[in-house]
C-alpha cells in the first residue's frame, strides 16, 4: 500500500524517490525468518533420503530471497540494481554448473 | 564518512559562498542529483557484494563436491558440531539483521536516539555471535578436530569413545574414509572462519558508525553509508543462512 503511494510520489517528481520501508515489513520478515530457521532444524531430523539436503537448501533459498528482497530492499530499488542482482546470481549458477559438469564427467570420487 | 569534507578541499570559503546552485553538502559535484548519487552508490555496493558471492561460492562449490564424494565422512564429522549453538547463532544473526534493518529505517526517518540504539544492539549481537563461535572453536581444539599435525581420528574410528558420536549413533568408519573427516573440518574452518572475518570487519565498522551516528551524521538526510553497510551486514547473514544447514544439519536423522 505504502509502496503504491511512494511510486506515485516518485513519478510526480520524475525521479526515483528514496523508498522508506515501514517497520512492520521488517518485523513480519524477521518473524518468518525465525520460523523458517526452526523448520529447517526440524526438517533435518526427518528421514527424507536424498531430499534432506534439497529441502534444507530450498528453505535457505527462501530465507535468502526474503532477506534480499526486503531487508536489502531490492524489491523497492531501481531496475539497474534488480538487474545487477539477477545477473550476479545467474553468473554464479553458471560457474557452479560448469564446474560440476566437469567433475561429474570424470572419474567421480576416485582420487 | 568524509563525504562532506571531501568536496571542499581547495577553497572552502569560495565553495560555500560562490556556488551556482543549491544542493545538500553531501552531494558530490559529479552527480546531477542526490537520487542519482544514491543509485550509483547502491549499484557499486551490489557489485562489491557480487564479488563476495563469487568468493564464498568457490568454498560452497568445494564443499558440494567433497560432500558428495566422501558423504559418510561428512556425516560423521558434522555430528561433532553442536546443533544448539548453531541454531542459537542463526537466531542471533537474524536478529542482528533485523536490528540493522531497523537502524536504516531510523536513519531515514531521522531519529538519532533510536538509530544509535539499533546500531549498538547490532554491534552487541555481532559480538554474541563471535562469542558462541569461540566456544565452538575451543571444543574443536580440545578434541583435536583442527586439521593439521595434531588432527585426531579417534571420534570417527572409535565413535563409542566420543559422546557426540555415540549420541548420534555413529558406526566406526574405515580408516581411509575416516581420514576424509579432516577435509570436512578444513572446509568448516575455512567457511566459518571467513564468515567470522567478515563479522569482525562489520563489527569494527559498526563501532565507528555508532560514534558518527551520535554526532548526527546519519540523521540529516544522508543515509547512504548506513544503507550500504546494512547491505553488507545482510549479505553476511545470507552466507550464514546457507552455512548453517550445510555444515550443522547433514543427516541429523537416524541413519
């Protein structure tokens, strides 16, 4: 809601207005992060076979996304910042993917 | 920081009197507007954080590969970590991220007292995190789980002699696999150590910021420094968000 008024305000000025995230957003995100920390600990005690690390990483990705979007304010930032963050994460995944494809296609775990 | 003084060297008097246009003292001359300056600084901070992601990413990739190669060693070694301390530290760090975010808010809304309060809380929570890490590290030193000449395989060859291994129901590992636990602890110390170095740098900057905030430097409209430090602090939090499940929570269920 406040996000809307802020955008209109900024548009009226014709420039990117500095966005002030209201504290309630921080409080809600803080609560969600604490709950997810509990969930990830609990999930690690449940036998899920190969899905244990996948679930742990998924919860980690959700937590990191919340931190990036709200605590770090990327949701309210300029397109340039959004593109920078996206391009950086994409490059990171490409680098990991290429490294892994090299390791997987060789004598796996035998040296 | 020195933003307000940096543009004044040369002829400070002339700068203040004979100045063609109106702008706040913290706006540098090569920017057209405060907004442009803030956007450019934000962009630069993110570029720095991306290099940090690549840096930690290398460690995470090494972890990923070795964990898949030597899974039994990683499970047994991970059982040596104290899950209570690990969870507590995650809570401490998330709370410090929250107080930092609130600090940015109070800087933006120009409330000096609350800003200083939030920065002090963040500072203290950072110290608590490092304190808990110290307790954990000293446990590892006592049990000779620090990679190097004095590394001991005892907890993995004779799990019944080790409380943590016994509680987790570990079975003795064959010698060649037990040796790979050293690799886990190498990665554990490299990753949590680099993370701790980032925390120490962050706490040092926070100490500096508390004095500057008391002088009113961040509550007069120029919030860039607090904001960008906030980005750094949250980034360090994100690294821990991934370190915690990967290092502490490998196969905690009965196996």
